[in-house]
C-alpha cells in the first residue's frame, strides 16, 4: 500500500496548499441523463467537468468511470472522492484536464445479457452521446475507461472487446474471476449469471473476459492496462487480478501494470488508488 498511500497523501496535502486558489482549478459535478433505446429507459450519469472546460475552447479527453455492485452514478462522487482527486491531479499537472463520465448500470455488471444490453448502451449510445454533446477528443487517443469491482469486470471486458475505442484501461479490484467467482461474491447469486435459479458457469464465462481475450490478441490493437487489488480483498480478487495480469503480460509485457497493496474491497482501496491509475492511463492520451 506504500505507493498508494504516498500518492494519496500528496494529493490531499496539496489540496490544502492550493486552497486559496481552488476556484482556479476546481471542477464541478453535474447530473445528466440520456434516453437509451437499448435499455428502454433513461441512462443516468454524473459528469466531472474541469475548470479548463469552462474557461477555454479546447477539446478534452474523457475518462469513463464505472461503479460496482449496488453502486450508481454517484458512487465515485460520494464515496470515491473523485472530484478532489481529479482537481489535485489536474492542478499539479500530473494529468491533463479531462471530463469524467460516471454512468449508472442498475444491473451492475456492464454486460449484454438477458436482463439488459448494458455494454452496448455504454459503447454504442453513451460514448457517441458524450462526444456529440460535449467538447471531447472524440477518438481513441482521447478516451479512457476504469472501474471498481463489477465495474472492473465491465472495464476489462469493454477494453478487450473494443480496443479501438480506448487509449488505456484500469480495472480496480476487478471481479475477473476465472473460472468462476467464489460463493462469497455477489456474482454467484446475481440473476445475470443464473439459469433456473442456479449459478451458470457457462453464462459467467460467456460474459467474462476469457470469452474475448483470444479475439483481442488476434486484433493486434494493444490497450495498456493498470490492474490492482488489495491483498486482503474479502472476495479473493488479488489472486484472480494477478492471473488476469499474467495473461495480458504474456501478450503485452511492457503495457500492463499490477499493484497489490495492503487493503480490502472498499472505497479506501479504490478512492486511494484511482489517482495512481489515472496518472498511468494519462500517459497514453493523445498529446
């Protein structure tokens, strides 16, 4: 945890130092929705807008930041301290000014299933909506994706299936279980992965990263990955995150990073490490 704690300390001490000029660097959080034909309902999202967006005409990169099980469009805002983290990183020059889109998936797993086409709504509807309604760098070099837990599951799947869309990805404490999740994981009981009331291993595999890794490798488009997990993760994610890392490392040894730190499966881990993940991803953005 040493590296993450150091970063977090720098981040929040710096916020105090910059307090007098906070208005220069402070971003804003606003609430939005778009009508989704895929979902048949509004798709809600929170949006972090940096000061640079309001005070210039430049087009900015976008980070899509996904929540986990039982989360919503406000999880990163209320529990993950994302506004303060982004403000501090932008003010210090550690990352460029960027928009951060935090959508809501009521089914939590960002997958196309018998419940909803959540992944398609994210990829085919929300991304074009953001690019069409905000000043974005509307290309791969201006787009990042990250998420925690079930959102990490969704991040891994989206980046591997659509590598042409993302400059980098960061699954944090990702539920990338292979071959199946442990009984302690909500995935083992979620309707998304059940058949006739029982957990369906084949359905899990079909919606998990293992179903798209071969096509990802064959395409030859490399997405740099930042992967992490707490070593005391109550859902045994550290081992599975390491296995996911090793699979990617065999394909792209210089463009994947793994961080195992002293922590559990909670916002102390995700809020404390997202800044490090954002800095890693930012180096792959189009200048």
